[in-house]
């Protein structure tokens, strides 16, 4: 067997067990192709579904499949005005299931997320009945210190460049610890436990997804 695949499988399953001890409803799948059927199984048909800005779900085609399956969705990217987009983001905070990835997940089963407007981490913390996280094996880090370093100095600059923001990291590729209004590091959230138990569902994928 491929040593890299073996390592991913062992690590992914280990992290799933760590998440379960912290009351997350956690699952491991080996491949990207296994994600969609599990996602559909974990989202009640009667739920309205929304999401934050996430490359992972776009990469997997999950958003479009939910629409095809007839789910009621709140998609802020269909808004015609900034005001309508804002209202959709607020409505998403009371949806049935909110979709997101996690910027990092520690080997001990803690989540670390960073956000600009905070709509994504707000939904993670409270509001939607279910939060469904899909994370590639590349999101796993050793501990919270590693999570902070990776997200601030790697993930955030890439996302800033993706959105062509006016932050120093968009220009240099390095975190400038800025207080720019475009900063996407406004809110830093560590999630130690799922409360209530099972509200946050996590799917670890044994392949790389997103950044």
C-alpha cells in the first residue's frame, strides 16, 4: 500500500476518534467520491441549507447537487445587491444545516477557524441546528499552536489573494498582523467540544481538499 495513503488513513481515523470523545459526530472516508453520499445522508431533507465561503464544497460539487436534489438553500452568491447578500447571511444563521470546512483540526480533536465578517464562525458557534464540516487530510495539524501558525501564515494570505483584498498579505504573501478593514483574520475561534453533542458533524477525507 502507498505509505502516504496509509498514513492518511491512520491519522484520519485517529482524529475521528478524538473528535468523538469531544462529542462531535465524526466520520472518516478514504476518497472524495465517498463524501457526497454521506453528506446527503447527514442532512435532513426538510432542512434549509446554507454555507460560508468554502472551496471544499465547490471542489466536491456538493452545493449544486443539493439544489438538484430539491433542498431549500440560502445561497448568498445569488444576491443581486450587497444589502440582499447581508440579509441572506443573517438568514443562514437560523438555517437547518450550515455547511463549512474547518481551517484546521488538531490531532486531539479541536477545531480552529478564522473569519473576517464572522458569519461563518457565528454559525459554527450557535444558530443552525446542524453544522456539517468536510475537511481534507491536509487540514489536520498537531496542536493549536500549529493550527494558528498555519492558518495565519499560510491559509489566510492565500484566501486574501483569492479575493484580491487590500491587506498586506495579499501583496506580499506573508501575514502582516494588520488591522486593515479587509482583514480576514478578525475573528479567531477555537472549538473544543460540540455542544449539544452531535450538533457539529465532521467528515475527515483521506485526500487533500481546499487549502
